[in-house]
C-alpha cells in the first residue's frame, strides 16, 4: 500500500497560512510590545519649569511620538531645528500617523525648546 500524496493545492494553502501567521505575529510584536524594542516606554521628563505653551507641546509630543517609538529615539534624531522639522514631517507622512499639522508644529516647537534648554539629567 502506497502512502497518500499531499496535493499541491493543500501544500499551497498550508504555505499561505504559515505566511499569514508569521505576518500577524510580527505585527503583534511591533504594535503590542513584543520583541520590537520601539515600544519600550520612557520615564517622562520633568517639564514643570518650562513655559506653559511648551508644557502643552510636550504633552502632544509625548502622546503622539510614543505611539510608535521611544521618546529617547525622538530626542536623539532631532537635535537641530532642521532635523526636528524633517523627522516630524517624515513621521507624519507614514500611513499609521494620526496627527494634524497643528500637532506637528507643537511637536517641533517642543523639540526645538528641549534642545535649546536641555534638562540636566537628560536620559
């Protein structure tokens, strides 16, 4: 008696299922705190001595930017006004970005203030 042969259709379906499961597990890791290190949470910085408008801009920055990556990463990539503007525009253009032009301007304003007046114990 010969063993049953698997059909190509069945093998194709199993390969497709394996591919979908791997994609979903990667997405889950990225968006729900798995192996993707961009979701590590930062300790908030003390902005109590900053002007009121900068404190408000910090809240926008903290809420918006920590959705996808650490705040430390944002600080590291935006050390000048030009790089702050560039990276906020790049992030805003991403399909998953959900922030307005007004919020983008607030984020840029906060980053520029932060780099001009760095806290004593930055990260």
